[in-house]
């Protein structure tokens, strides 16, 4: 059972890294999609993502939605990976 928990922990850690990379790429696409006349919005996206994303329209809004989904998936993967690592740690302690 400990081996299964370790495998789950490693797989979800890899998935968290993949979600982070996907989110970073989508974030870069969001910044590229902001119109040139709205450079103040670009800086607001860098500093305060949650406050600026509601002002986005068109392609930038679509990329921003992908960033948000990647963030949620990243947090979920990290939570599962840490839970599985804790389970593996407890199981290894009890199996001795």
C-alpha cells in the first residue's frame, strides 16, 4: 500500500509541474493578446491578476480562462500529491 501511495504522489507531482507549465504558457499568451493601447492593463495583469482579468475581452479573456483552470488543477494536484506523500510516510512508519 505504501508503494501505491508513493506512485500516486510522484504522478501527481509530475501533473502539478505540467499544470504549472501549461498555465505559464497560457499566461504568456494572455499578455501577448492584450491590445497595444492598453499597456496599463498589462502591468495590472502582472501585479494583480485577479483584479485585471475581468477587464479582458476577446482572445485575452479566453487565454485568461485557461490560466485560471490551470491554477485550479495545479492546486488540486499539489494537494493530492502532498496527501499521498503523508499517507506513504505514515504507512512506512507503521509497517516496521
